[in-house]
């Protein structure tokens, strides 16, 4: 029998692990795996000062027609054996009852909102804090102590998976068994927490009050006097991703989560429907449905009894490239500027058609990530997807603009034409080298190859051997191949030696990777694996093959197994809505275009490590990013996924078309790679 006099246990053991409990609230302050005691699955105030008590596991908030409140300290707290119960009174006439109990190898939690008043109650937001330790202190600490939180808010099919960032050790899984989780929100994202912190994740039973349309729609929960509504889940340890997915008991199996328009997606489930009138659902046989849509875009699917997810139908790659090129040339050129500045490509607000003026914000310049646009135009011409007579003069103009405004006299890069005061950015150098290399391949001009080679050489001079710039290894290898073809064998050999030396240094570093613009991220690990793959190709040394095999799980761990078009296999990235978007929203961006780095890295693996599964994952990632384009060729730089971020409505596409074209460029570059 539960007693208010009983002492709250220090922990609740389940399986080969336990939850450490707060003696005042009875809530978990940490989950610990006996087999990996260093790993921290929850944020800890001792090491993360921005993590406050109000964000403790199992605290939460309510928004109702009687007011709004948060709960944390219980009005009543009871315990007996392996069970703890807490009763909260956040508002008059409303109780929140929380129960935690051990059931063999799992910890069960339930959260029940009771209308104890004599009048009806409308609940318009109900969120529960789940502060997973998803943050980057540095690479080594992240790999050894932190977790990636993969969240799927599929209604009655919802779950969350806390996966060690190393891709090793056991995972902690949360599986909804009663009720539904229909969304998630994020708190504590601001200029104090910045880019290394994912924030506090809040599982939303509903978030109607703050974003009624998010995740396919958020309901109002209506309770008559004496009625209640509950959500219950279990927490358990899982040896692998596959073991966890099996434990969720999926109500549906998909042939794919994204497909070209006109290609059906087959779903095996008890029932399948869609609120979207453009989606055609046809029952083929008992428990097997054929889903189609003729228009480009994401679509909500409803499955069985209260489960839901999102799939994507997209135009073919070649058609999206054609439309995107046409949009860029019409809307994203700085034609109102004087002289060479008029040849720049710039961000544009796709709602108004107004381009972004240079304003000192590094991620809105006419250089850096915007280099993707001339690169895409150049690739489109090379693949016969754009008219060379129309596009080539634009690229010649951009070439002169880049030489004058994006490179200094030493071939070091500038962030943009107005960024003379900013130190050279190593990230930009492989991209600029690629542009001039492609010009050389198109026109066979010696000066373009010379420029590309000098940029790569200058990058090494600036310390590039210790920097994992995106695309640096493939770009360097490509420049070397062209130098060799042009008879500059010795020069190519010297560059290859420097590339291999860089790879050896990173092997020696192990997990102690240097911080870049973020302390640790997928866009550090993918270039690392590319570098090691190229070093292995050049030398054949087992050292590099073993290093790739050891680090590949680091990369794969960034992406989760969610059965959702925007999420499946997509690397977590949660800051670019702020840096690159016009809405200035922090929070998860799904899919972010740099998630394709996972795909391209998988396609470049040594044959001994590349498998059918890695190829299928690469294709899924490439297709998922088609969600960032509209049929008219416009695009978004960031779809911020949560229903809200620090109370601001999200689950929205930023209006700025900025830097997302790297996805199309990289897919086009690898299209048909075998």
C-alpha cells in the first residue's frame, strides 16, 4: 500500500539500470545504465548551468480554458516498494496524477489530468518535460557521455529513443502504451544556449493553444466534470535500434517514406487514410494499401487507431533542378547592384520576392554557403538540365565577382563582398575550388585549374590539415586528378601527400576532434570519414579502413529510425533556423540539407563497408530533402520541426531561400553512383 509517510527511494531499478530520484518531487534526475555508468541520459544541473529545476523529468505544463500553469513540486507524494506516486494541483479544480512503477525490466510512467471541478474543462496544451542530454560539450565528451534524442510523435504510435552518440552501448527507449503524443516542443533555446545545445524537449499530448496545425493537427482535450485523460509510457534498455523498434510494435510497415510523384508507397497496416484530398489511398488486399499523390509535397497519413505519420511525394530530381535553376536566375541575383557586385547570388524571401541586402550577418552574405547556387547552375548545365547559352554568361560574371570580392590577393576566402573585416573561413575554400575546377572542366581554361589548385594549397597553408571542412577531401582529390591530367603530376602528388598526412593526424586524435563552428556535429564526422576513405583509396593501408569502421557508428547515430519522411535517417541539426533563416528560430531543422553529407559519405565508403542497407539509407536521405522545395522552384533554408520553440509557434518552413541547394548539388553529383 502506498504511504505518504514512506521514504522516497533513492532510485528505481529496471533491467540492468536505474532511475535516480529526487527526494522532493519523486521524479527522475538521471537514468543510468549499469553497463555504461559514465553515460548521462538526462541533463544535469551540475554540468549544464542552463538546465533548471523547472525542466526536471516529468514536470510539465497545462494550458486550459481556466488558465495555464506548470507543475513541479507535488501537493502529495507517496511511495511503496517499486512505486512512486505524485499528485499536483496546478490550477483550482485540476489535478495531475503521476505514477512511476517498476514492471520487470521496464519503468512505467503515467500522467493523468483530472477535472475535479463541477464544470467542463478544455485542455489546449499538455506537455511533459523529457530533458535528454542531447548537447555538445566537445567531441570526446559527447561521444562518451551524451545521447542523441530521436523523437517520433506518431500519436498512439509515439516513442523517443536516447541513443549514445558513439553509436555503441545500449539505448534508453520510451514507448507510449496508452494515450497519445502528438507533437513535441523545445525550451531553453536562445543566445545563452546557442548552437551546441538542443534544449529541453517537451513531449506534447497536445499543443493546440500554441500551434493548432502542427504535426497534422493538435486537438482540444475536453473533459466533463470528474473525467480524466492520460498518457502512459514505458522506459527500457535496448541492445540495438532493431530491438527497440521491435519493442514499439509498429502498427505499419512502409515500402518507403518518400517517393517520386506517380510512384506508389505501399503501407501494410490494419487501416490507412489521409486527411489530404490530394492523396489517393487504395486498398490492395487485407492489410495492404497503395498510397499515391500527383503533387509535390509532404502528406499526413492516419494509421489504425490513432497513429499517424508523414510521407513525401516529390518531383524527379532532374525536374526539381530545372525549376530551381529557373527560380534562382529569376529571383536570387543581385542585379540592382553596380559593377561586378551585380553578379552575386543572394538569399530571397519567397513570400515577397525581396532579396536580402548585405547587412553584416555572415549567414546572409553573397558568399559562403550561397556558393551552392553557382555550383548548382554549373552542374545543371553539365547534366543537360539548363541551357548553357543562358547560364554560362551568368557563371562567367560570378567567376569575376568571386575573384574580385570573395578571394583576397593570396586566394584566401572572404565570407562575402562586404566581409573584409572577417578572418578567412576555411569552410568556403573547397567550395570555391570546386567552382573553378568545374569551370576548367567545362572550358579547359588553364587559369581556372590554377585558381582551384591555389585555393586548395592556400587552405593547407592556413591550417586546413586540422580542419574538417565540408567536401574538402573529395574536392582536393578531384583537383589532384585534374592537375595530373594536365601534366602537373608532382604538384598533384604533393597535395595528395598533405591529404594523407591530415588523415593520419585525425586517426591519431581518436575521439579528440577539434571544435569547429559547433563543438561537435554530423558535419564534422562526415568530412572526417570522407578524408579517411580517400586516404584509404590512395594508400590501401588497413589503418584507414579500421578507422572508418570505428567511426562510422558515430555518423549513423546522428540519424534516427523514425517512420517519417522528414526524420528517417536524417541527422539532428538544431541551429540553422536561427543563423540562416529570416524567422530567427532556434530548434530542430528536419530535414536540414547537410543531412545529405551522411548520404554522400555512405556512397563513398570502401566497398568492404558499403552495403545494400547503407545505399538504401543514402537514397532515403536524398529523397527526404526534397521536402525543402516547392513546385514553383522556391525553397526553404529551414523547416523548424517542433510545435513551438520557447513558446513561439514553429513547425514551419522559413520563408528565406538561402543555402539549401547543397542538397540538389550533391545528389546530382552522386546521381547514379554505383
